[in-house]
């Protein structure tokens, strides 16, 4: 079976589910305004069901970066699943009737409130997907990372408000999972810092746009202390040259593939002939100062080398200021030969965005 191409932009639906991170909740009206939101209903945790007069703006507007995930609504079923007898069977048969002929590449179901301590809807989502897969034609993608980023997937979100379903490619949704978040375990005794979750999620997010970095790829990491991101890269069989004025966590001592340089990033110069596959910057400090370091050191990247850059926004009180900063940062990077190919607000970001550049790429 060949997955159908994505059709959400050309479809006639004006009803969309968008996810705005909780940290931007106070800006929701400013974010939704450019989409031509004629009506808005809050659903679950961080979700907004809107009637959009300008649905293309959800992907193309400068405020789209504030939306973690989006989905056109091709079927909504307002109800209380917990009080409905036979909900799973009824929902599975309804999905088959409405979407069976669409041949989605996969079917994935999540919760409208994934952080709720109530496990009922987590279990319901899992059981509904299991039953739906039994009645649907065979799927190409059995798990989220097997998806073709450009082919349509059937996504469903379920909660006490009902079932909300749509077809769209993972790339246009801006995430492989329903809702766009990949859970990263931060309770392990081996966890060095929460920054590790950011690069783990960033590498997962990159699957929407390019193949994973091969084992043995060489990363230059700027401002690596205490080593949360370093640890995650090493766990994925990457090689890391980590640079920082402060020492790394002692648990990283002797780790294979790691070279630590105890130095200020501003004074670091790679050895002649050293070529890196990727550059990672999660530096604190003024954004343009961080970008200057990235631009200078990107000269040691191979052609089409990857840059993962955290854009720290000092304080987000309006959408205009971060959008203006974003445009200036991208313009400066572009002039230096770095092409922006993706940007997002990761689940583990705060007042910051993660930008993905490619050196000298088209």
C-alpha cells in the first residue's frame, strides 16, 4: 500500500486543533489572530479548537513558531467517553467508516491532557488504537519513527471533551507524535541535566526533515557544562568535542567518543584540518553573541553540516519582539551561509526556540 500524499492545505476544512505551549498561554490571542480565528474553544491541556479563516497561516505565518503542533479537523465527536458504553468499539468503527478509504500511512492516538495524573485517558488512547488497528487496512507505519514525514497520517486526540481527528503529514503537523511531544525520561539516576531532554527531543524532531546522524558523527558542542546534552549525544554513538570554561559532570570522565576542552568558547579555535559533522549551541547570554560564535566556528563544519541552535529570548511579553529577534537572527545567519530549514518550540524549551541550520545547503 502506498501512503496517500498530504492534502490538508488543499482541503476545505476550516476547523483546526492547535497546541500552544503553556508558557505562551498569555499570548494565545496574539498567536491565533493571524490565523483568522473566528471562534476558539479551549480543549484539554494547551489545545485550542479554532475556526480558521486563514488556515495556511498556521504553517506560514511568523507566529507559527509559537504553535507546537497542529491538525486539521476532519472529524470531531464531542462526547464524554468515560460515560459512554462501548466507546472504543463505536469510535474504532467510526474511524474506519470515515477514513478507511483514505489509506493513511499510520494511525496514532494521544491525550488532550497528557500531563494529567488520571491514567484513564492514557489507557483509553492505547486501547482505542489497538482496536482501530484491528479493523483498519494494514498500516505502513507501525510506530511513530517509521512514518514518511511527507505522507498523511491519521491522528486522534481524546479527552473528556471527546474525540478529535484529522489527516495530515507529520511534517505539516510539526511532530511525529499526536500532540507533537516525545516523552523523555528525566528521572534516571544517569540524568545529568534537563538540557539532555532538549537535544534528545531535537534529534527526534529532526526526523521530520532529514535522516538521523550516522553513528560516529563528530559534534562540536559550545557551552557543554554540566554535560546533559553531551551525555545524550554519546548515548547515541556520536563523537563530541565539548567546550566550556566550567568542568563537565564527573560521570562523563573517560567516556568513549568524548574530548573535553576546558576553554572559553570565545577563544577556542579548532585544530587545522579538523572537520565536524554538526555543531550544537545552547549557550546562555546575548543571542547575537552566541550566533557570532556559531558563525565563526561553522567554518570547521563539512558542507551541509548540521547546526542546532537554541535562540534564548530574554523575556516574552508580546509576539512582536521574539518574532523581530528571530528574523534578525535568521538574516544574519543566512548572510553567513547558514540556511534555516526548521524551527520549533520543543517540549523541554522554556523562553527559547530551537533553530536548525545547514551549512551552505540550498
